C-alpha cells in the first residue's frame, strides 16, 4: 500500500520559501528600519513560524495519509485517512532519518515505513516478525517462534476468504483468495528462508530487520517482493482511521 507525501512536500517547500522571505525582510529592516512593509511580508515571511510548526509536527509527531490501494484489506480500506503516530517509537527529527528512541515496534503493529528500493515512497504493512524471530508461513497464515498455526474461518467477502489469524498474541483478519492462498514467490527473502512448497516456507529474520506482510495476503507487495525491512526505515505506527468519506462508519476506528 503506497502512500503519497504530497502535502508534506508542499509544506517543506512552503517552509523554505517563507523562511527565505522572512530572512529577506529581516535583512531589509536591518538596512533600513523605516522600510515600508511590502505585500510579500504578510503573505510569506510572517507565515514562516506557523508553516514551520505545522510541517515539523507532521514529520516528528503525527501525520495523516490517504490510502489508495487494498493491500491491507480488510483492516485498512481504500479511501481511509490514517492517523500516523510518530511518537510511538520516538519523534523523528525533520529532514533526517534519525529518531529519538522512546519505544520499540512490536509484532502485530501496523506501521509506516520507507520503501527499501524507493526512498521517496512510503508504505503501510503489518509488522509480523522482529529480528531473530523464526517464522512459519503456511497457506497465507503465519506462526512465530514455534507457536502453533492459528486461523479461524470467518466467512467470505467479495469472493475472498476471511480468516482470523492469531500470531504472537495478536489477532487480525486476513483476506485470501481460493487457488492462491499465499502462493507468491519469496526469492527476495534470500537465504534466510527455506521453501517447503508453493505456499509453505520457514524464515529466520536477520539482525536489524523485520518481516512485513499485508493483511490482504494475495494482493500485497511486501517483504516477499522486496525482502526484509531495515528497522531504521520504520517511521511510525498507524493507530486509527481518522475518516473515510465513502464509509463514515470508519470514522476514528482503532486498528
């Protein structure tokens, strides 16, 4: 599930422009304290503090993003606007890849992170396993560290199967398709995994990395496509849906 950061990019540009105007106005007043205030001061320089605060809060504290695809269905729906909590694992310093550590990602968290191959693209997936974890994958269902595979059939939705998977003490609803059931290539996971069948494999997560999967297991470009994710690329945790204008029942829904 790729997420756009167009608003943050616009805020970054606005911060830079208004900052330059503020600096220009400061320099002009320093040269001539009686200078008349030009129009660009009110519409640019004087807005610098507000814009910079909004941008800094969005990057370091909390953010909101629109969901364009269904790779995390049924947990996250197309059209959801998600609340991203950057404080869950520590606020990130603006314009850097550095976070102040206040917490650690946990198995089962829905997280936002940088795409390993496209630094400008951010994704939302489920964190399934942490460094050193041993993972079993069977027909779309995972088990961690020798726990039993636990999956309960819930019904069907749009021709897809809905199952409740419980792993590492966390229950979530998966969407799977008959005839697929997790049968996707896992070459990107490399030597850390052992393939036992079309939809059966075991992995040990490498140090400093995590395993990411989408809840829509047969329609998700996740670790099976681009490999294990470096922990440092995790930007925040998705706490809840703010709104979905096509389904108002999802307003403030906790994930």
